C-alpha cells in the first residue's frame, strides 16, 4: 500500500503539502500554490492580512458539529493543516459572484488599496458563519485582529454592522452540520527538520522524550513569530494542538481543570462566566484571530513577564500539572516561574492542564494596562481576588505582570490587606505598598514610573467597583 501524501482540502479541492518544510508557514504554502489572496503584512500575527478559515470541531456540544474559525496563516506551520479543510478568500467568492461579506465591503467602500481586504473578508466570514450568532450584525471582537491603513475603519464597520444571515443553501453554512476533519498522523521530514503530529498524550510524551531538542507547538502564536522574525528552527517540531488529553475542561466540586491545548476562544466559549476573572481577562488577550490559536499551555510555557494568563492564574491560586514519560507532578503556579523566561518544567515535560481551586473569591478583577484596547501586549497587568467576611478582608491574592522578570504575587500587599476592613482607607494604604512591588522597568511601552502609578490605581479601582459590602452568597447588600 502506498504511503499517504500529506495534503489539505483548500476551497474544496485537494492541495498537496509537497515541498513544505517544518518551518513553512501556511501563508507561504498557500501563496506559493497560487492562492495569493491572503497577504503578508507583518508575519507576526498583528495585522490579519493573512487570515484564512479552517474547519474545526465546534467548541461546545450545542448544534452543528463544525465551526469555521479564522486564523493567522502566517503563524501556523503548513504541515499542521495536513488532512484539514481550509477556505481562503478565493474560495468565498469571485468578482462575478461576490460572497455576501465581500458585497457588503464593496457596497460600503470598505476596501481602498485592498491589501487588508482578504483578511477582513475571512474574519467577517468567520463571524458570518459563527454558529451561535443568531441575528444580523457583528461582534466587535470579530475584527480585533485586522488592521487597515486606508479606510479609517468606518466603512468596514458599516459593512460588519450590515452583515445578514447565511441563506439556507449557503454551502459553507451547510458544511457546519457534518463533522470537522479529524487530526491525521502527520510526519513530514525536510532539510530543516521534522514536523510530527502527536496522536495522543503518550505519543507526545514519547516523542519529546526521544527528541529532547524538539519543540512542542500548540497554537504557534509564539513559535510562529520566532520562526518568521527570529529565524528559529527546530530539528523536531511536535504538534500537540489536537491532543485530546490536553483539550479537556472539567468542572469538579473543588476545582476547574483547563486543558493546556484548548484555545483561548474555546475556553471563552466553554467556561462562559464560571471563572469571572478569566472571563474578564480573555476578551482582553490579543485578538480573536490570536485567541483562535493561542493556548494556556503556550502562554505559561513561554514564561513571558508580560504574559496575561499568569497574573490571573496567580490570583486564582492555580496549579500547573506537568506530564512526562515517567509520570505527572503538580506545581503551584506561584512556584512555576524561576527566572526570566524560565520555569520548573524539565526536559521531556508537557504542561497537561491548569487547575483552579474552588470556591472562587467573590471580589475579583483583571486590569490590563496597554496602549490599545484590543490586540496589544500589557504594559502592566494586575489581577486581584479577595474574600471579605463581615466587612474584613479575610484573603487577598494579587497577581502581577510587567513589573519583574517573571509574573509575581504581590505578597507584601496581600499581607497588608488581610485582616483589615474592606474600606477606602485600607485600600489607599495598600495601594502605596502595591506601587513598590516588583522592579518595573521603563521601555517603549511604558516608563517605570507609569507602571508604578498604574499598580497604585488598580486597588482603588477594585474598591470603587466592588466597595459595597458583599453578603456570603456574593450578592451586594
Ligand atoms: C499578535 C500577538 C498578540 C499577542 N497578544 C498577547 C496578549 O495580549 N497577552 C499575552 O499574554 N500573550 C500574547 N501573545 C503571545 C501568545 O499569543 C501567547 O503566549 C499564547 O498563549 C501562546 O500559546 P500558543 O499555543 O500559541 O503557543 P505556541 O506558540 O504553540 O508555543 C509557545 C511555546 O510554549 C511551548 N508550549 C506550548 N504548549 C506547551 C505545553 N502544553 N507544554 C509545554 N510547553 C508548551 C512551546 O514549546 C513553545 O516554546 C500575543 C502574540 C501575538 C503574535
Ligand atoms: S501577516 Fe500580519 S497577521 Fe499574518
Ligand atoms: S484598504 Fe488599504 S490597507 Fe485596508
């Protein structure tokens, strides 16, 4: 029997992955195959000109089995799309037969030079086909990862607001009823190295044990930037984005367990508001396009001092479970980061999941200070979770990002708050302590003084928002 040749279905027809290396991104593969609609604007996930649609299993059990998800083609390894279904702007419509999204953009003057337009069309098409969209119009987050230099956005927003609903015979709407493609056992070897998709967790653990020099890749929103802009290469890339054991979400009486390879969009959909701190954080994390790939495992593994998940998970007292070929261990997140971009993770270990203990503290907030509202990296992130009993702060947990070489807990401030009345004067005193936590640096995003000032305001804001006494069942009295 002949070996299966790696390929994907693009706009309904097979497209081979011959010639693709472990470092080739999906955008380069599509464009070199003649599908030049998707553009390269930045090659680092910032502009969305490269957006395409992929068919993915629906995140929740409700209704249709498949969702059309928009992703940044510039970031994902082309090899990771083996066996998958992709739609590019060419597959949506043509000049003679415009897709409804293209019609709206054209009608309302939403395209000038046109460079960004294919990306906007794909993001808008994902919104058009979003399974839980029940009325015309557009979620503002749908376009948060797309930039345009020409239109000033108003006409694009008009087109988005005018989006109707798919007709009954729309082939992409109908496609959602059938199952999404499953992950296939890809192994693609080239001069730059091998891309191997792990079949399951034990396969992933065996592969990383066998290739300790290899790199695990989930959403590739960090790794893809390293490959494109810093010429990072690995002799062995292990795709873990479709490993079922890393994609579970479990709710127990005493904890919520979130799989490391669920995308942030999937977590948003599946968790809803059950962990309010995460529900507040996730819409502020990058853009919809990035959240459709990015994972918690990738965010924690990079140990970025300005990563957004860590401050929230520190305030939630989360634990990280690491799996290896020789077993599993759990580490409190507060002990996970050991230095600048360093963690306790040993070679051969994979972050399996993150566990958030219950019950949650009723007073919680995530403050991200960044230059832009959407799609920006934090200058400072502050996450707070407080228990207040009979007007007294019985527990305070504060996670900080952007103020030290690693995400940290604001331990002095926590001590300063605990046992004190939940009052403006307590908060005012503690805010002065919080300003002095960490060792913020000045850089192109913010000066050290600005970062300190922002730390100082976070608690005042928390008190202003949640200052009234809260009864034991969490209801304002
Ligand atoms: C435009 C843009 C905007 C961004 N905005 C934000 C933002 O607002 N906030 C923020 O915090 N980050 C942001 N990021 C960074 C990035 O999106 C996140 O860090 C994301 O969570 C990484 O997840 P991933 O699955 O894509 O990681 P990948 O790129 O797949 O992997 C990153 C690293 O983690 C390792 N890794 C991945 N999964 C595991 C695992 N389960 N176990 C062990 N190691 C693992 C990989 O080996 C690799 O070294 C942004 C990135 C871009 C490109
Ligand atoms: S080229 Fe800019 S996001 Fe991909
Ligand atoms: S139309 Fe020119 S960049 Fe958007």
